[in-house]
């Protein structure tokens, strides 16, 4: 029996493929390569020494998805496929709602048709909106301030309604905090198409000389050094959390929601300083206006995942910096 990984050629999906293969699962990937390269899967095979079957298909193409389920012995789905750029979602809401929500609905219809009812879904800490306090537990009120976040909230609701409507569904919703870092081999990592939106890839591209200076968005937040605080989590830890969630669904069927974070927040300046300490590279930066929609502080209370899944993050900020840098240094132009 195999695990279907949607969006498996992407950043988090490719790292999760490695963990799945290392844990002995058979892996099948479906991806339309809209934000990734097939090269990532070649490298997953190289790292693990195991085969990965790949279907280049769009989740919006119901017939194509149906063919995959007809051909393959799929027992569960890990659903990463989606568009994820917050600012782009504001300028292209229809594209984001269509791709993320309709893509998920198509997948769920086909799963239902083939009686495959186990799914692990990539949600995001963005569903907590601007939290009233930190650390954030799973029962905090949910809200969204942009179409990307709305699409995650709506999909969470769809999954919960589906679970309530029909026995047998087995659903894990994983709310990621700030995934970063790369596989320690330096062979797979985050490969943004354009100028990165996120802090870590921006820093590594400054370090490698592709970008000149980091803009630090906001110096007057209500935080100790005035810059935004986030819960950065190593992508290998995140991937390991998916294996634990799958095991949980196998042992204890139901619907579950977990935060995947370290429980520790770092400010932008702490990240910049740690990156310089670990790599020996100075990162020039300047303070800029706050980025619209950003919040001051976000970090997880990860104790539910610890208690129920036996999962905790193993890697700290030093390893995130070292591994992100190894990937960038070895692959200055990503997979190109
Ligand atoms: P990514 O863009 O690297 O990976 C997503 C993959 O899905 C890409 O390979 C893309 O080509 C594919 N895809 C998109 N739409 C598709 C479609 N309609 N059909 C088939 N394939 C499609 O992004 P990522 O960082 O690996 O994120 C994976 C998931 O985790 C996403 O759902 C994202 O929203 C969620 N998430 C990411 C972060 C983050 O900071 N990276 C944080 C929270 C949640
Ligand atoms: N930042 C900068 N300069 C940059 C990029 C980011 O100062 O060039 C700052 C931001 O203002 C923020 C912190 O670095 O304080 C982290 O920003 P990221 O863009 O890396 O991450 P976000 O927390 O804004 O967003 C991430 C994901 C979203 C997801 C959100 C909540 O990118 O998809 O976490 O889970 F919705």
C-alpha cells in the first residue's frame, strides 16, 4: 500500500517524501510543477535510494486524479498541493480559492469514490489570525486576514464537515508555524521562483550574493527588539511530524488538529544574528516599513503534538541556519 503525496515535488512535500521512504512507506507523488521542479524528486530518490512514482497532474483535473487512484494501491493521502504566497493571494483571490479549495474538493471526491478516507492536511498558523496572546494552542479562535488564510480555514471546515457527515474518515490537520531549513544533505531545499517573500530564503540569497540587503519589516513592534517574532521550525522536524500524524490515524481513527512548531519564538534580528554566527557571513540589513498584514508575535504551544503524537522538534535555530545555508550555497540557483 502506498501514500499519495500531493504537492510532493515542493519544499515541504519533498522533505516529507524522504521521511516517508525512510520509514518504509511506498510513495507516489502528484504535482503540477506550478511551483516546483521534478529534479527535487530525483534528489529524493538519490537521498533515500528508493523509488518514487511521479504523476505530473493538476488536482483540478478530476479525470487525471481518478486515474491515479484507479492505478495505484493508495491507502492514505498527504495533501500539500496548494498556492501559498500571501501577497499574491490578495491580488489573485480567484486563482487562490479555485486552486486551493476546488483542488482539495476534487481530491476528496475522488478519495471518496475509491474509499480512501485517510488524509493529512497542510494547514497553517495563519488560521489563528492575530492571536490575543502567545503561546498559541489549538483551541484559539480562528480567523483569516487574506485569501490564502481563508482558503486554509475553509478547507479545515470542509474536512470537519466531511468527517461529521460520513463515518470512516480519518483526518489530521497540521498547522505549521514557520517552516525553514533544508535536508542536511544539502540536496533538497526551498527554491522560490522569484524574489523570496519569506525571511529565511531572503537571508540566504543575500548571503550568496543574489540580493544586496535584507529589509527588516518593522522596528517598532511590541517585542523586546521591536522586530517580529516567529516560531521557526526545521523542515525535517516538520516532515517527521507528518509520519507521527499518519501513525496516529492508523492507531486511533478520528479527526485531529495539531500545531507543529517548536514553542520558541525568535525575532528577525535574532535570526539575522544567529545566521551570521553560524555561517560567518554578515547580512547587511535596513529597517523598512511594517509589511501589511504582519503580526508582532506568533509562536506555538506544541504540547498537544508532544502528548498525543510523541512528537517534538529536535532541531534548533543553529541547525536551521546551517542547513538552509548549505542548501543555498550548494545550489545558488535552486534546482535550475
Ligand atoms: P510549495 O509551493 O513548495 O509546494 C506546493 C506544491 O504543490 C508545489 O510543488 C506545486 O507545484 C504544487 N501544486 C500547487 N497547486 C497544485 C495543483 N492544483 N495540482 C497539483 N499540484 C499543485 O509549498 P510548500 O512550502 O512546500 O507548502 C506545502 C503546503 O504547506 C502548502 O499547502 C502550504 O500552503 C502549506 N504551508 C506552507 C508554509 C510555508 O511557510 N512554506 C506554512 C504553512 C503552511
Ligand atoms: N521579514 C522581514 N523581511 C523579509 C521577510 C520577512 O523582516 O524580507 C519578517 C516578517 O516581517 C516577519 C518574519 O520576518 O516578522 C517572518 O516572515 P515570513 O514571511 O518568513 O513568515 P510569515 O510569518 O510572515 O508567514 C509564514 C508563511 C505564511 C503563513 C504564516 C503563518 O509564509 O504562509 O507564516 O503560518 F501564513
